[in-house]
């Protein structure tokens, strides 16, 4: 009997790995001890193991999706300054984060002048959607267009579009930042048409719709692209001042009014570099003399004696000759 139990204990982890249940195989013994101590039934014991397996699979899937998304890791909801968001945008953000628009294949269009935070908002939304189990891809528009052109040249455009179809949403950053050639315009329109009413796109652009002729270079194609994008879309406009301009201004103020860098004490016009603490050289120190000692020294400072004045001549005038 004991030999049979030992044999089962040795074979069970291997069987669980064959079934691709590594978490169950790793935690089975530990959970069994807890089950015996708390008097769990076999069903409760099995449920605990399955929940652990599902939790680990979910976490691994999120990590894979974050890696394949190409999203900037620092642009998240935690780093997003929500106080800068216009009220309609701030109100809409939690609704978008729940991901319901992805199920409907709706689009999100973010407009605003350069530096208003469009990219950060789009990436923060993308990161949150990935953490909620969705597949998202981030790409500058020019980079995606070049990959589409390469796929078309190699006669695998349809295959590449199928690959992109595996993402619940694709973030196209800076649409219209670079004017498209005829071939680039065609593959971009093909991409948008393929995802229409099936898969979502999240687009950032500093061009309003009336200027999209600069993107597609054809009135009919422009109208068709806009019509497909706005049919099922949430359109958000980011206003206010430039985030980058404000940051540069604050940085400049901090450098010109702050303390001089200790590694370059005589250079007062260095910009865009923070002073670094040296680990090999001792810091430069300055001796500060109290003001009262300075005044005392000035009061008791010896003065040079003034030289005596030369005596004026007292000789009598010579008598006149007789």
C-alpha cells in the first residue's frame, strides 16, 4: 500500500505537467497540508488548486501581452496627470478603461495640438486594457505603414492583416505627422477598412478632419476613411497648454535659479543636465565667515600711519645789494 502511494506521488507531478498544469503540480503538496489541517473536502481542495492555476495563467498572459504590445511602460494611468485632462475626457476615461468598446469594435480618436498629452493618454488606456486581459498593439503610424508596405511588396499583406486582427485594438500614434505617398496611403486605407466594425483602432492626431487631405491626398479616399472611423467612435479633444513646453520652462527655471553644480562650479550656463553626486572625489566646500566677525575685523583693522608733511620754507629774503 505504501509503495503504491509513493508511486502515485512520484508520477502525479509528471502527469500534471503533461496536462500543462505546472502551478497545480507545484502547489499540490502544500495545499494538501492546508486541506488536511482545515478539513477540506476533496472538491474544495481541487477548487483551490484550479484557482491558483488560473491566477498564474492570467498573470503570465498579461506579461506576454505587455511584452508584445510595444507600449511604453512608463506611460500608465499612475503617471497620467488627470488634473490636466478636460472634464469630458476625464469623465470618459473610466468608461473606456472597462473595455466594452472593444467588444463592439468602436474606435477612439484623440485630437489636440502637439504636447497636449495625446500619446500618454492613449498609452495609459492601452496599458490598462492589457491588464484587464485584452491584446493591444502600439505603433507610430509611419512604422506600421512601412510594415504594411513591406508585406505588400512581399505578397503577404493579407497574412499580415490577419496577424494584426489578433489584437483587440491597435494604437496609431501621430496620424498625419508625416505626409503619406500614394502607396502608403493605399495600405493605410486598406488597414482601416479591414478593421471597420470588427476591431478597434485608437488614433492620436494633431490634424482635424478638414486637414486629412494631407494624409490620404484624395478627397474621396479621405471621406471614406473618415466615414469608417467616426461611424462607431469616441472622439476626444485635448486642449490646454503644452506639457513639454511647461516641463522645459520649469526645468530651465530650476537650473538658472537653483544652486550651481558642484562638479562644475564656475559654469553657470549649463542646461538640461542635473548635477551628479560624485562617489570618487570629495565635495567642494566653502568656508562661510559670520557677518559679525567680518564687521569686527573691519573695525579693528590697523591703518597705515600717514607720513608727516614736509615743513614749509622759513628762510628770509636776501637783502638788496647796495
